C-alpha cells in the first residue's frame, strides 16, 4: 500500500492546503504504532491572501513586489538589508509576524500589504496572471492600482511518515522496514527538505520518490508472499464509525475544530516559545477530551459529510498534538522551526531527526 495523501495544513487557521489537507493518511498509521518524523517542521509561506490563505506565488516578490506595513514602510529592508523582500520564506513570514506584533499590521490587524502598483501593467499581466486573478476574485482588489492584503499561510509539512529512499515506511532509528507499506509526496518524510523546503522541491517528493516507490512496489509484489488476512479486517473501522454515530453528542465538532486551528495559528506557527506551546498543548488536550463527546447529527450512510468531518477532526487533533510535542522537545531554532527562547541552531544536541510514536 502506498500512502500519498498530502499534508495536514488544516490544523492551522490560515493555510494554502485544500479542504482535504487534514492528514488522515498520516494519522491512521500513527494511531497503529507507526512513527512520525520531524513533525515540528511546518513551512509557512509569507504571501497568503488575507483570511483565506490562498497562495500568491513567490513570483510576486521575485518580480519586484514590496511588502508594506500600515505606515507604508517597505519593512523587509529593516530586517534583511541585503535580501529585503527576497529573503527566504521562513524569514519573511517572521518579518510579517513581528510587524503585526508591533502593531504595524494594516489598521492594526494581522496582515500587511504586498505592493505591485509600481510595476508596469504589462509585466503584471504577463508574469503574474494568477496573482492578479486571485486578488480580484477573492478579495475584490485590483493589484495594478491597489496593494494586496497578505499574511503567512501554513503551506508544507516537512515531516510525516519516515521512509527510506525507495519510499518504504520505516519503524525505528535502525531503519527497520514495515513490509508492504510505502509513502510518497508530502505525507512522507524521506527528508530531502531537512528543516525547510526550498521552492519547487516538492516536485522531488512527488516525481522522484513517487517513481522510486512505484518501482519498488512492483518488485515487492512480484516477490512477496500474500500475507494472511485477519478475520473481519474492516471491523475496527466499522466499530469506529458505529461508535461515532451512536454518541448522543454534547460537544460541537465545528467549535472544537475552530479552536484547534486558532490556538495552533496563535501559538505554534511562525514564531514559537515554550510558554505559548505549553498553553497550546494543554488546550489541545482539553479539545481531545471534548472530542470524545462530539456526536454526528447526520446518521445517513450515503455522502455523510458530517461523519467525514468528525473523523477528520480526530485525526487533526492527533497530528496537532504530535507537532506541538515535537516543537517543545526541540530546544533550538532550525529552518521553519523558530523559537524566541532558543534562537540559535544547536548542532551539538539537535542535528538529528525527531521521531514520535503513539503508544497504547
């Protein structure tokens, strides 16, 4: 089996991920004892549309787009005098975070502008058609004459199911392979990205390791013996669904989901510290307890989105907890993981992967 279900950006309030980016494919094996690796490394892209998280291409800054705060200042130069607006994604995301924290967000809110109005209209049309279309369609903003509201958006998981170079999921630090289980794409952590993926390198996950996984699977199925199948292999899934449908439901799943996304965005996103993450972990534990009392209103057996979203919420709570535990443990700053209480990279103690396993 190959797991290629993408990331889990929906654990955050603002994300570029599709609505389906809830991490089910990662969480299901995690619940069954398969480890997850480097969960604390989640990349935030600096230019997501305000409130929506829809990604504005890095080309906007590459073509000369300028980030501006509420005072109209091109603030990136203050943080990175040489790179300015072309600094790496994690750095620019932190610049925006600091501006908002200092009260220089637009109208005191949690966003800034990317300004393209100084670019020739023909350049905007030729080089940035997606950027302009998104801004017009979703925000009603004309980028040729108006600055576009943006904020950091949860974009890409560097962590996930640990795999070897052939996409085989591994069970421990010794590299023990779980026979027949593969993963590729954003759900896998073969770790070509380390702590911070570079632009377009997601294609390596997809094309290179997707191909390697497929080729190795072909070899595996031609040589491996068919394993014995337990009686009623679908029973655990059926029991899980039956239990959800039978709950009286005293808690609202939508409220739990919203609170999880808010606390993850506020305390475990671009900038982190022990105090905030400890508070987030306590809140997630509270939400996990509340989740056991969430009921499913729709009892139907066909296209039951209420049931689907309730299942997804449970998986997201598991992954949010794993991410925070990993981020708390890693007492340094590295790549996309930035802590104000441990601002330096610590190779002596932390030039290593983190692995989390669910017990019991």
